[in-house]
C-alpha cells in the first residue's frame, strides 16, 4: 500500500514538473513574441520617420516642380537680358525675367489674402539650352521690398547676400504657366519631369504670404542664389526688361 502511495505521489510530482515546464516554455515563447512585436513596431516607426517630408525653408518654397493646371501655348514675352546658368548636375539653362506684379490668386488654388493685402508674383522664361533633356527646375527666387511685406509676414522674409539689404524673399511656389515657341510639355521619368532639348517655358513664382497692395514691379527683383547654381550663394540678379 505504501508503495502505491509513494508511486502515486511521485506521479503527481512528475505531472507538476511537467506542467511547470510547459508553463515555462509558454512564457518564454510569449516573451520572444513580445520582443519581436516591439522590434517590428520600432522598425515601422523608423521607416515612417525616414520618409517624412523635410521642412521647406523660407524663401525656397519650391517643392516639386509642377504645372499650373492651365499651362498652354502662349506668346513669348519680352524679357531682360538672358542669363546663362548651369547646375551641379550639368544641366544648362537660359533664364530671362519678363514681368512682376501682384494678384489675389497668382496661381491656382491660392487662398484668398487677408483684407487689404495681396500676393506678389513674377514671370520668367526658362529655356533648356542643352542638347539633352534637362531636369525641370525653378532656379529663380522672388525678392520684394521688406517694407511692403505685411507686418505679420516680415519675420518670414529672409535676406540674402548679394541682394539689397532692404529686400527679402518670402516662402513661395513656382509653376509652369505656358509653353513657348512650340515647346512640348515636360516628360516624366522616375518621378521627375524633364524639359525637352531647346524647350522654353513661362514660369511663375508667387509668394505664399501676403504683401501690400502698393507693391509694384519696381519694388521686386528675381535672383538666383541656390548653391546648385551659385557656389558662394551670393544672389545673382535676373533683370526685368
């Protein structure tokens, strides 16, 4: 009888050990799965952070080159002296300033300005002077008299070496608003747009922040200062006619 009792007690102890072993293995697996889940979440967060868009600096504002949605064949406007430029990728362009002014909606989908203010814009001719397709880029930046920028926007109006001290550049956007001299539309490749060789486009650059309604062409200028075109980033004037 005692042997049976001892045998029964031994069996219960073995069963308890076996159950404890299974619980330990299950706990270990749960821990591994938990760690794996955390690792996956971390990777996803890092991936999301890596692809987040970089902030746009004031005065550049020219995110992805685009068409205004109304671009069509237009007459070639009179421009000032054409400036020949080339960027660090070897693309060559000619650029000539055509006109400047103000408008409450200089580009499609522009929000209405506050009462008593408007937006500044300037048009220029951009030509691919190379023998191969050139990346559609917007080299020119619009500078305006700081005294004619709305008070609330002046802190966002940035000066630049080479431009007059009383002028600054606001955040802005640019778009192609016309095709010149029978030029074809840009061609998309790998997410970028390219101008055909010899193509000329009419480009408009417009401020994102309001300016005074008293602003006129005489109170603004176009400059090129991006390091891709000007190594010392000293602003180069693109003169109106």
